[in-house]
């Protein structure tokens, strides 16, 4: 695996020009730009998705899938444009040539990691599993693509990267993970424990692969693969959300503490998920550290100031 990511990866590009140029108060400029950047991407991507989702029939699953994809595509277009305008560089973290291998590797990791979580929960008698058979994947795929793309661009491309630029990598991991967990606090059946699990397991795992590769593609694929495996292949709720028709149905069994199987919030809030996902994330952080990703950064390609 390390050789694969050695080929995919580059030192992370934090930005060195225009609003992020070296000099007094760069930490403040980076922080202010992070807030503005986050809002602009959120408004553009969720705005497009929301408008199309409202215009097109709610019962038309393929149309709603296209609305999800349109929101993701908007985020993928807005991010490099805003990076070019404000930071004076090409967004190498979304380099098109790295998209296919990065997404493929990430999706495979996401599927594998969360299949391991679900099989552990089922094997330990903490979850039931019923096979349902063929089912349309429109909703599950659409929500997986939307969350994978938009949330990774905002959480890792904007928050983690710019906090790293302002305060260093460890503050960036802590802050971005905490915000990512807190962002799930409003989900159905959320709790402090669920938010903590999301912060630790997903914040470390998804941030680690961004640090390791210097690209967002692996994290995007991993996030989408995680959600698709959990919501469509196993039919479990995803962060308290129903992902629609699925080929199986997995349900947390009653009589166990919520910290053990996640309860109605879903498997992400379970102890097995916390242990397995965090372990993979720590391995990726170790690989990133070994590759020097926390000590080396690269400036973007030269562009007019």
C-alpha cells in the first residue's frame, strides 16, 4: 500500500501566494480566508443541489441523484476557481490526472474498512442482518457522492489545509476533526458520544489520507465508499440518516449500550468503528510522517501576483 501512495502522493500544498503570502498576520489572513472559503463552497454546492432537488420531483430517484451529483460537481468547480483567484495557484490537491487512481483506491479502502466494521458488529451479535435482494442504488449512490465530495472539500481542503497553514498540522488535525464531529451533532439520534466518534475515527482517517497523498481524491473516495457500504450494501443508517433502498438491512440490536453498537445513530458511533477506523487512520498518519509529509510543503505553480 505504501508504494501505491508513494506514486499517488505529493507533499501537501498549503498555499504561499496572494492572501496566503508570507509576512505579518498570515495566520489571521489564512483563518479569515478559511471562513469565507467555507461559506462560498457551501452556498454554491448545497445551493445548486437544493434548487435542483426542489425543482425535480422528489419521488424521481434518478433526478434526485442528478441533483446530488450537480452539487458535488459545483464544489469540484468552485474550489479550484476560488483557489486560483485568492491564492494564485493551481489546486494540485484536485489534479485531474490523480482523480481516477485516487478515487479508486479511496473507495476500495472505504468499502473494506466499513465492511470490517459491519462484519465485526454482526459477528459479535450486536447487529442483525437481513438480505433483501436487488434494490435501486440511486439514493444511496447520490448521497454517498454528495457527502464524499462536498464534505471532504470543505473539511479537508478548506478547514484542515488552511488551519495547517495558520497554526501547523497538529492543530489542524485537532480543529478540523472537532468541527467535523460537531457538524454531525444535529443529525437524527446524535449524541455527544456519536459526535466524538465521528471526530476521532473519521477526522483522523480522512485527514490522514489527505496528508499522505497531498490530494483530496483518496479521502473523497474513502468517504463515499464508507457511506455506500454502510448505507446501501449493509442497509444501516448513516449518521442517523436513512440512505434509502438497500440490498440488505442491518439494525442495531436492543439491550446493548449505545457506545457499543451505536444505537439508532448508526455503526459509526460503535466501539468497533472507533477502534478499526482510528487504527487505519493512525497507520496512514504514520505513513505520512515517514514520508515527511508533516515537514515538507510545496508552493503552488508560479502565477501572477
